[in-house]
C-alpha cells in the first residue's frame, strides 16, 4: 500500500471519528411540557420534564410570552394545537402540543449549542467537565439547564469583570437563577460587603440589598455583619418595630436583642403589659415572661 493511500485512509478514519463525535455531541434530548397561564402577571408558567438515561430533570418557571417564539397569549388562553420555541444562547427547546382554556401540554426536543460550549471554555468554564456539585453529569443535560435558566457568555463576562477569580460552572447557574450580576456585586461592595457567590445568593434570597443596608443603619444597626443583616430579614425586623420598642423604653438594642423579640413575638402591647406588671424592662426578662407566662 502506497504512503499516499495510507495517508488518505488515515485521514478518512479521522474524519469518520470526528463526524461520529460531532453527531454524538449534537444529540437531541426529549421530554414533556405542561403550562398554565397567569392572568395576574400576564405570564405563562412552563414546566419541563427532561427524559434521560439517568432519570428525569424537572424545571419550571414563568416566562413572558415574548420569550416563547410562536406562542401568543391568545393561543394559550384558547384551544388548539401549538408549536413554540425557547431559544437561548446555550440551546433551543422546541415544543409542540395543545392548549385548552389556559392549560397546555405536549412534548419537546432540546438541541444544545456547541458553539456556546466552546465560547464558555475560552472563559474558563468547562461545560463538558462534571464537577459533581449541583448540575447533571451529561454535558447535553447541563446545556439544557443552562438554556432554561438562561446562562450566557455575557453573564460570565460580567461576573469575571467584577473581580471573581475562582468561579465555576455551578456558580454561573446560581448567578443566573438568583439574578446575581456585576451591578449587584458592585452595589454590595459599595455598601461595605465583599461577598462570595454563596453569600450573594443568600443576599438575593433574603433581600439583603443596598436599600436594606441603609435601612438597617437608620434603625441604629450600622456596620453590622452580613449574617446579622440576614437574621434581621429572616425575622422581619423593620424600622416600625424598632421604633415601637424604643418608644416603650427599650433602647440600645443589639441585633440579637431585636431578633429575640421577634422570635418570641414580643410586641408593643406585650411590653406595656409587662411593665404594668412590674417586669424589668430587659430583653431577657421579657423573653422569660413570654416563655413562662405570669409565673415570671
């Protein structure tokens, strides 16, 4: 066999392997969808159930009708067959089925965008590598999740520009789901908090933002730790509540004090009655009275 023929055969073999690899990486995933309209918000709730060899992946969220190409509010409220698509940078989800008076169901096909994987890899995010944290093992399934929550290269660039040095793919999912972007990070830094991704997610969940930081300072809790602010939000410590306590004579309260008052449901009326009964105006004594009643 000549060297030229051998070279041609090797080249053809490599092309065949590359073609097989491409075909495998371009595989489509299938699943089912259900939907219901929300007349209050003029949005539609779309639930997707992805079928795979490793089990089912469930996801659901509200979408603007403009995000679903081919589906209108009139179609969702009416009756009949529909075809629509959710098209995002990581891939596209093509749905078909039917609606009946605001309720819909059907099947979908997901096709991932391999260019997205390549673009993310140049930014240091390897969607083909499983980190074993909170996203699926299969790269195509990770693309599916990235599509549903709208992970983008713009988000990756934004987070990297904000000074993060050790972000991973899992962080991108968290940032997309909880709306953590560069602007929020900069605002929190300006408020005195340089937070990692976990705390930024916690900040979004419990609504600890620059507005609440300023509000806490007005209540007398300036320069508190981030965890203290989270506690205040969890137990609904408001300016009105703190003002009521101060009016009743409870001054110089710490975060732990106001949190205890909230936990044990000690309000203005309880404080007034306790004072009338001769209970010392101290947080711990008020708590003991709440626990033990009139015996304290």
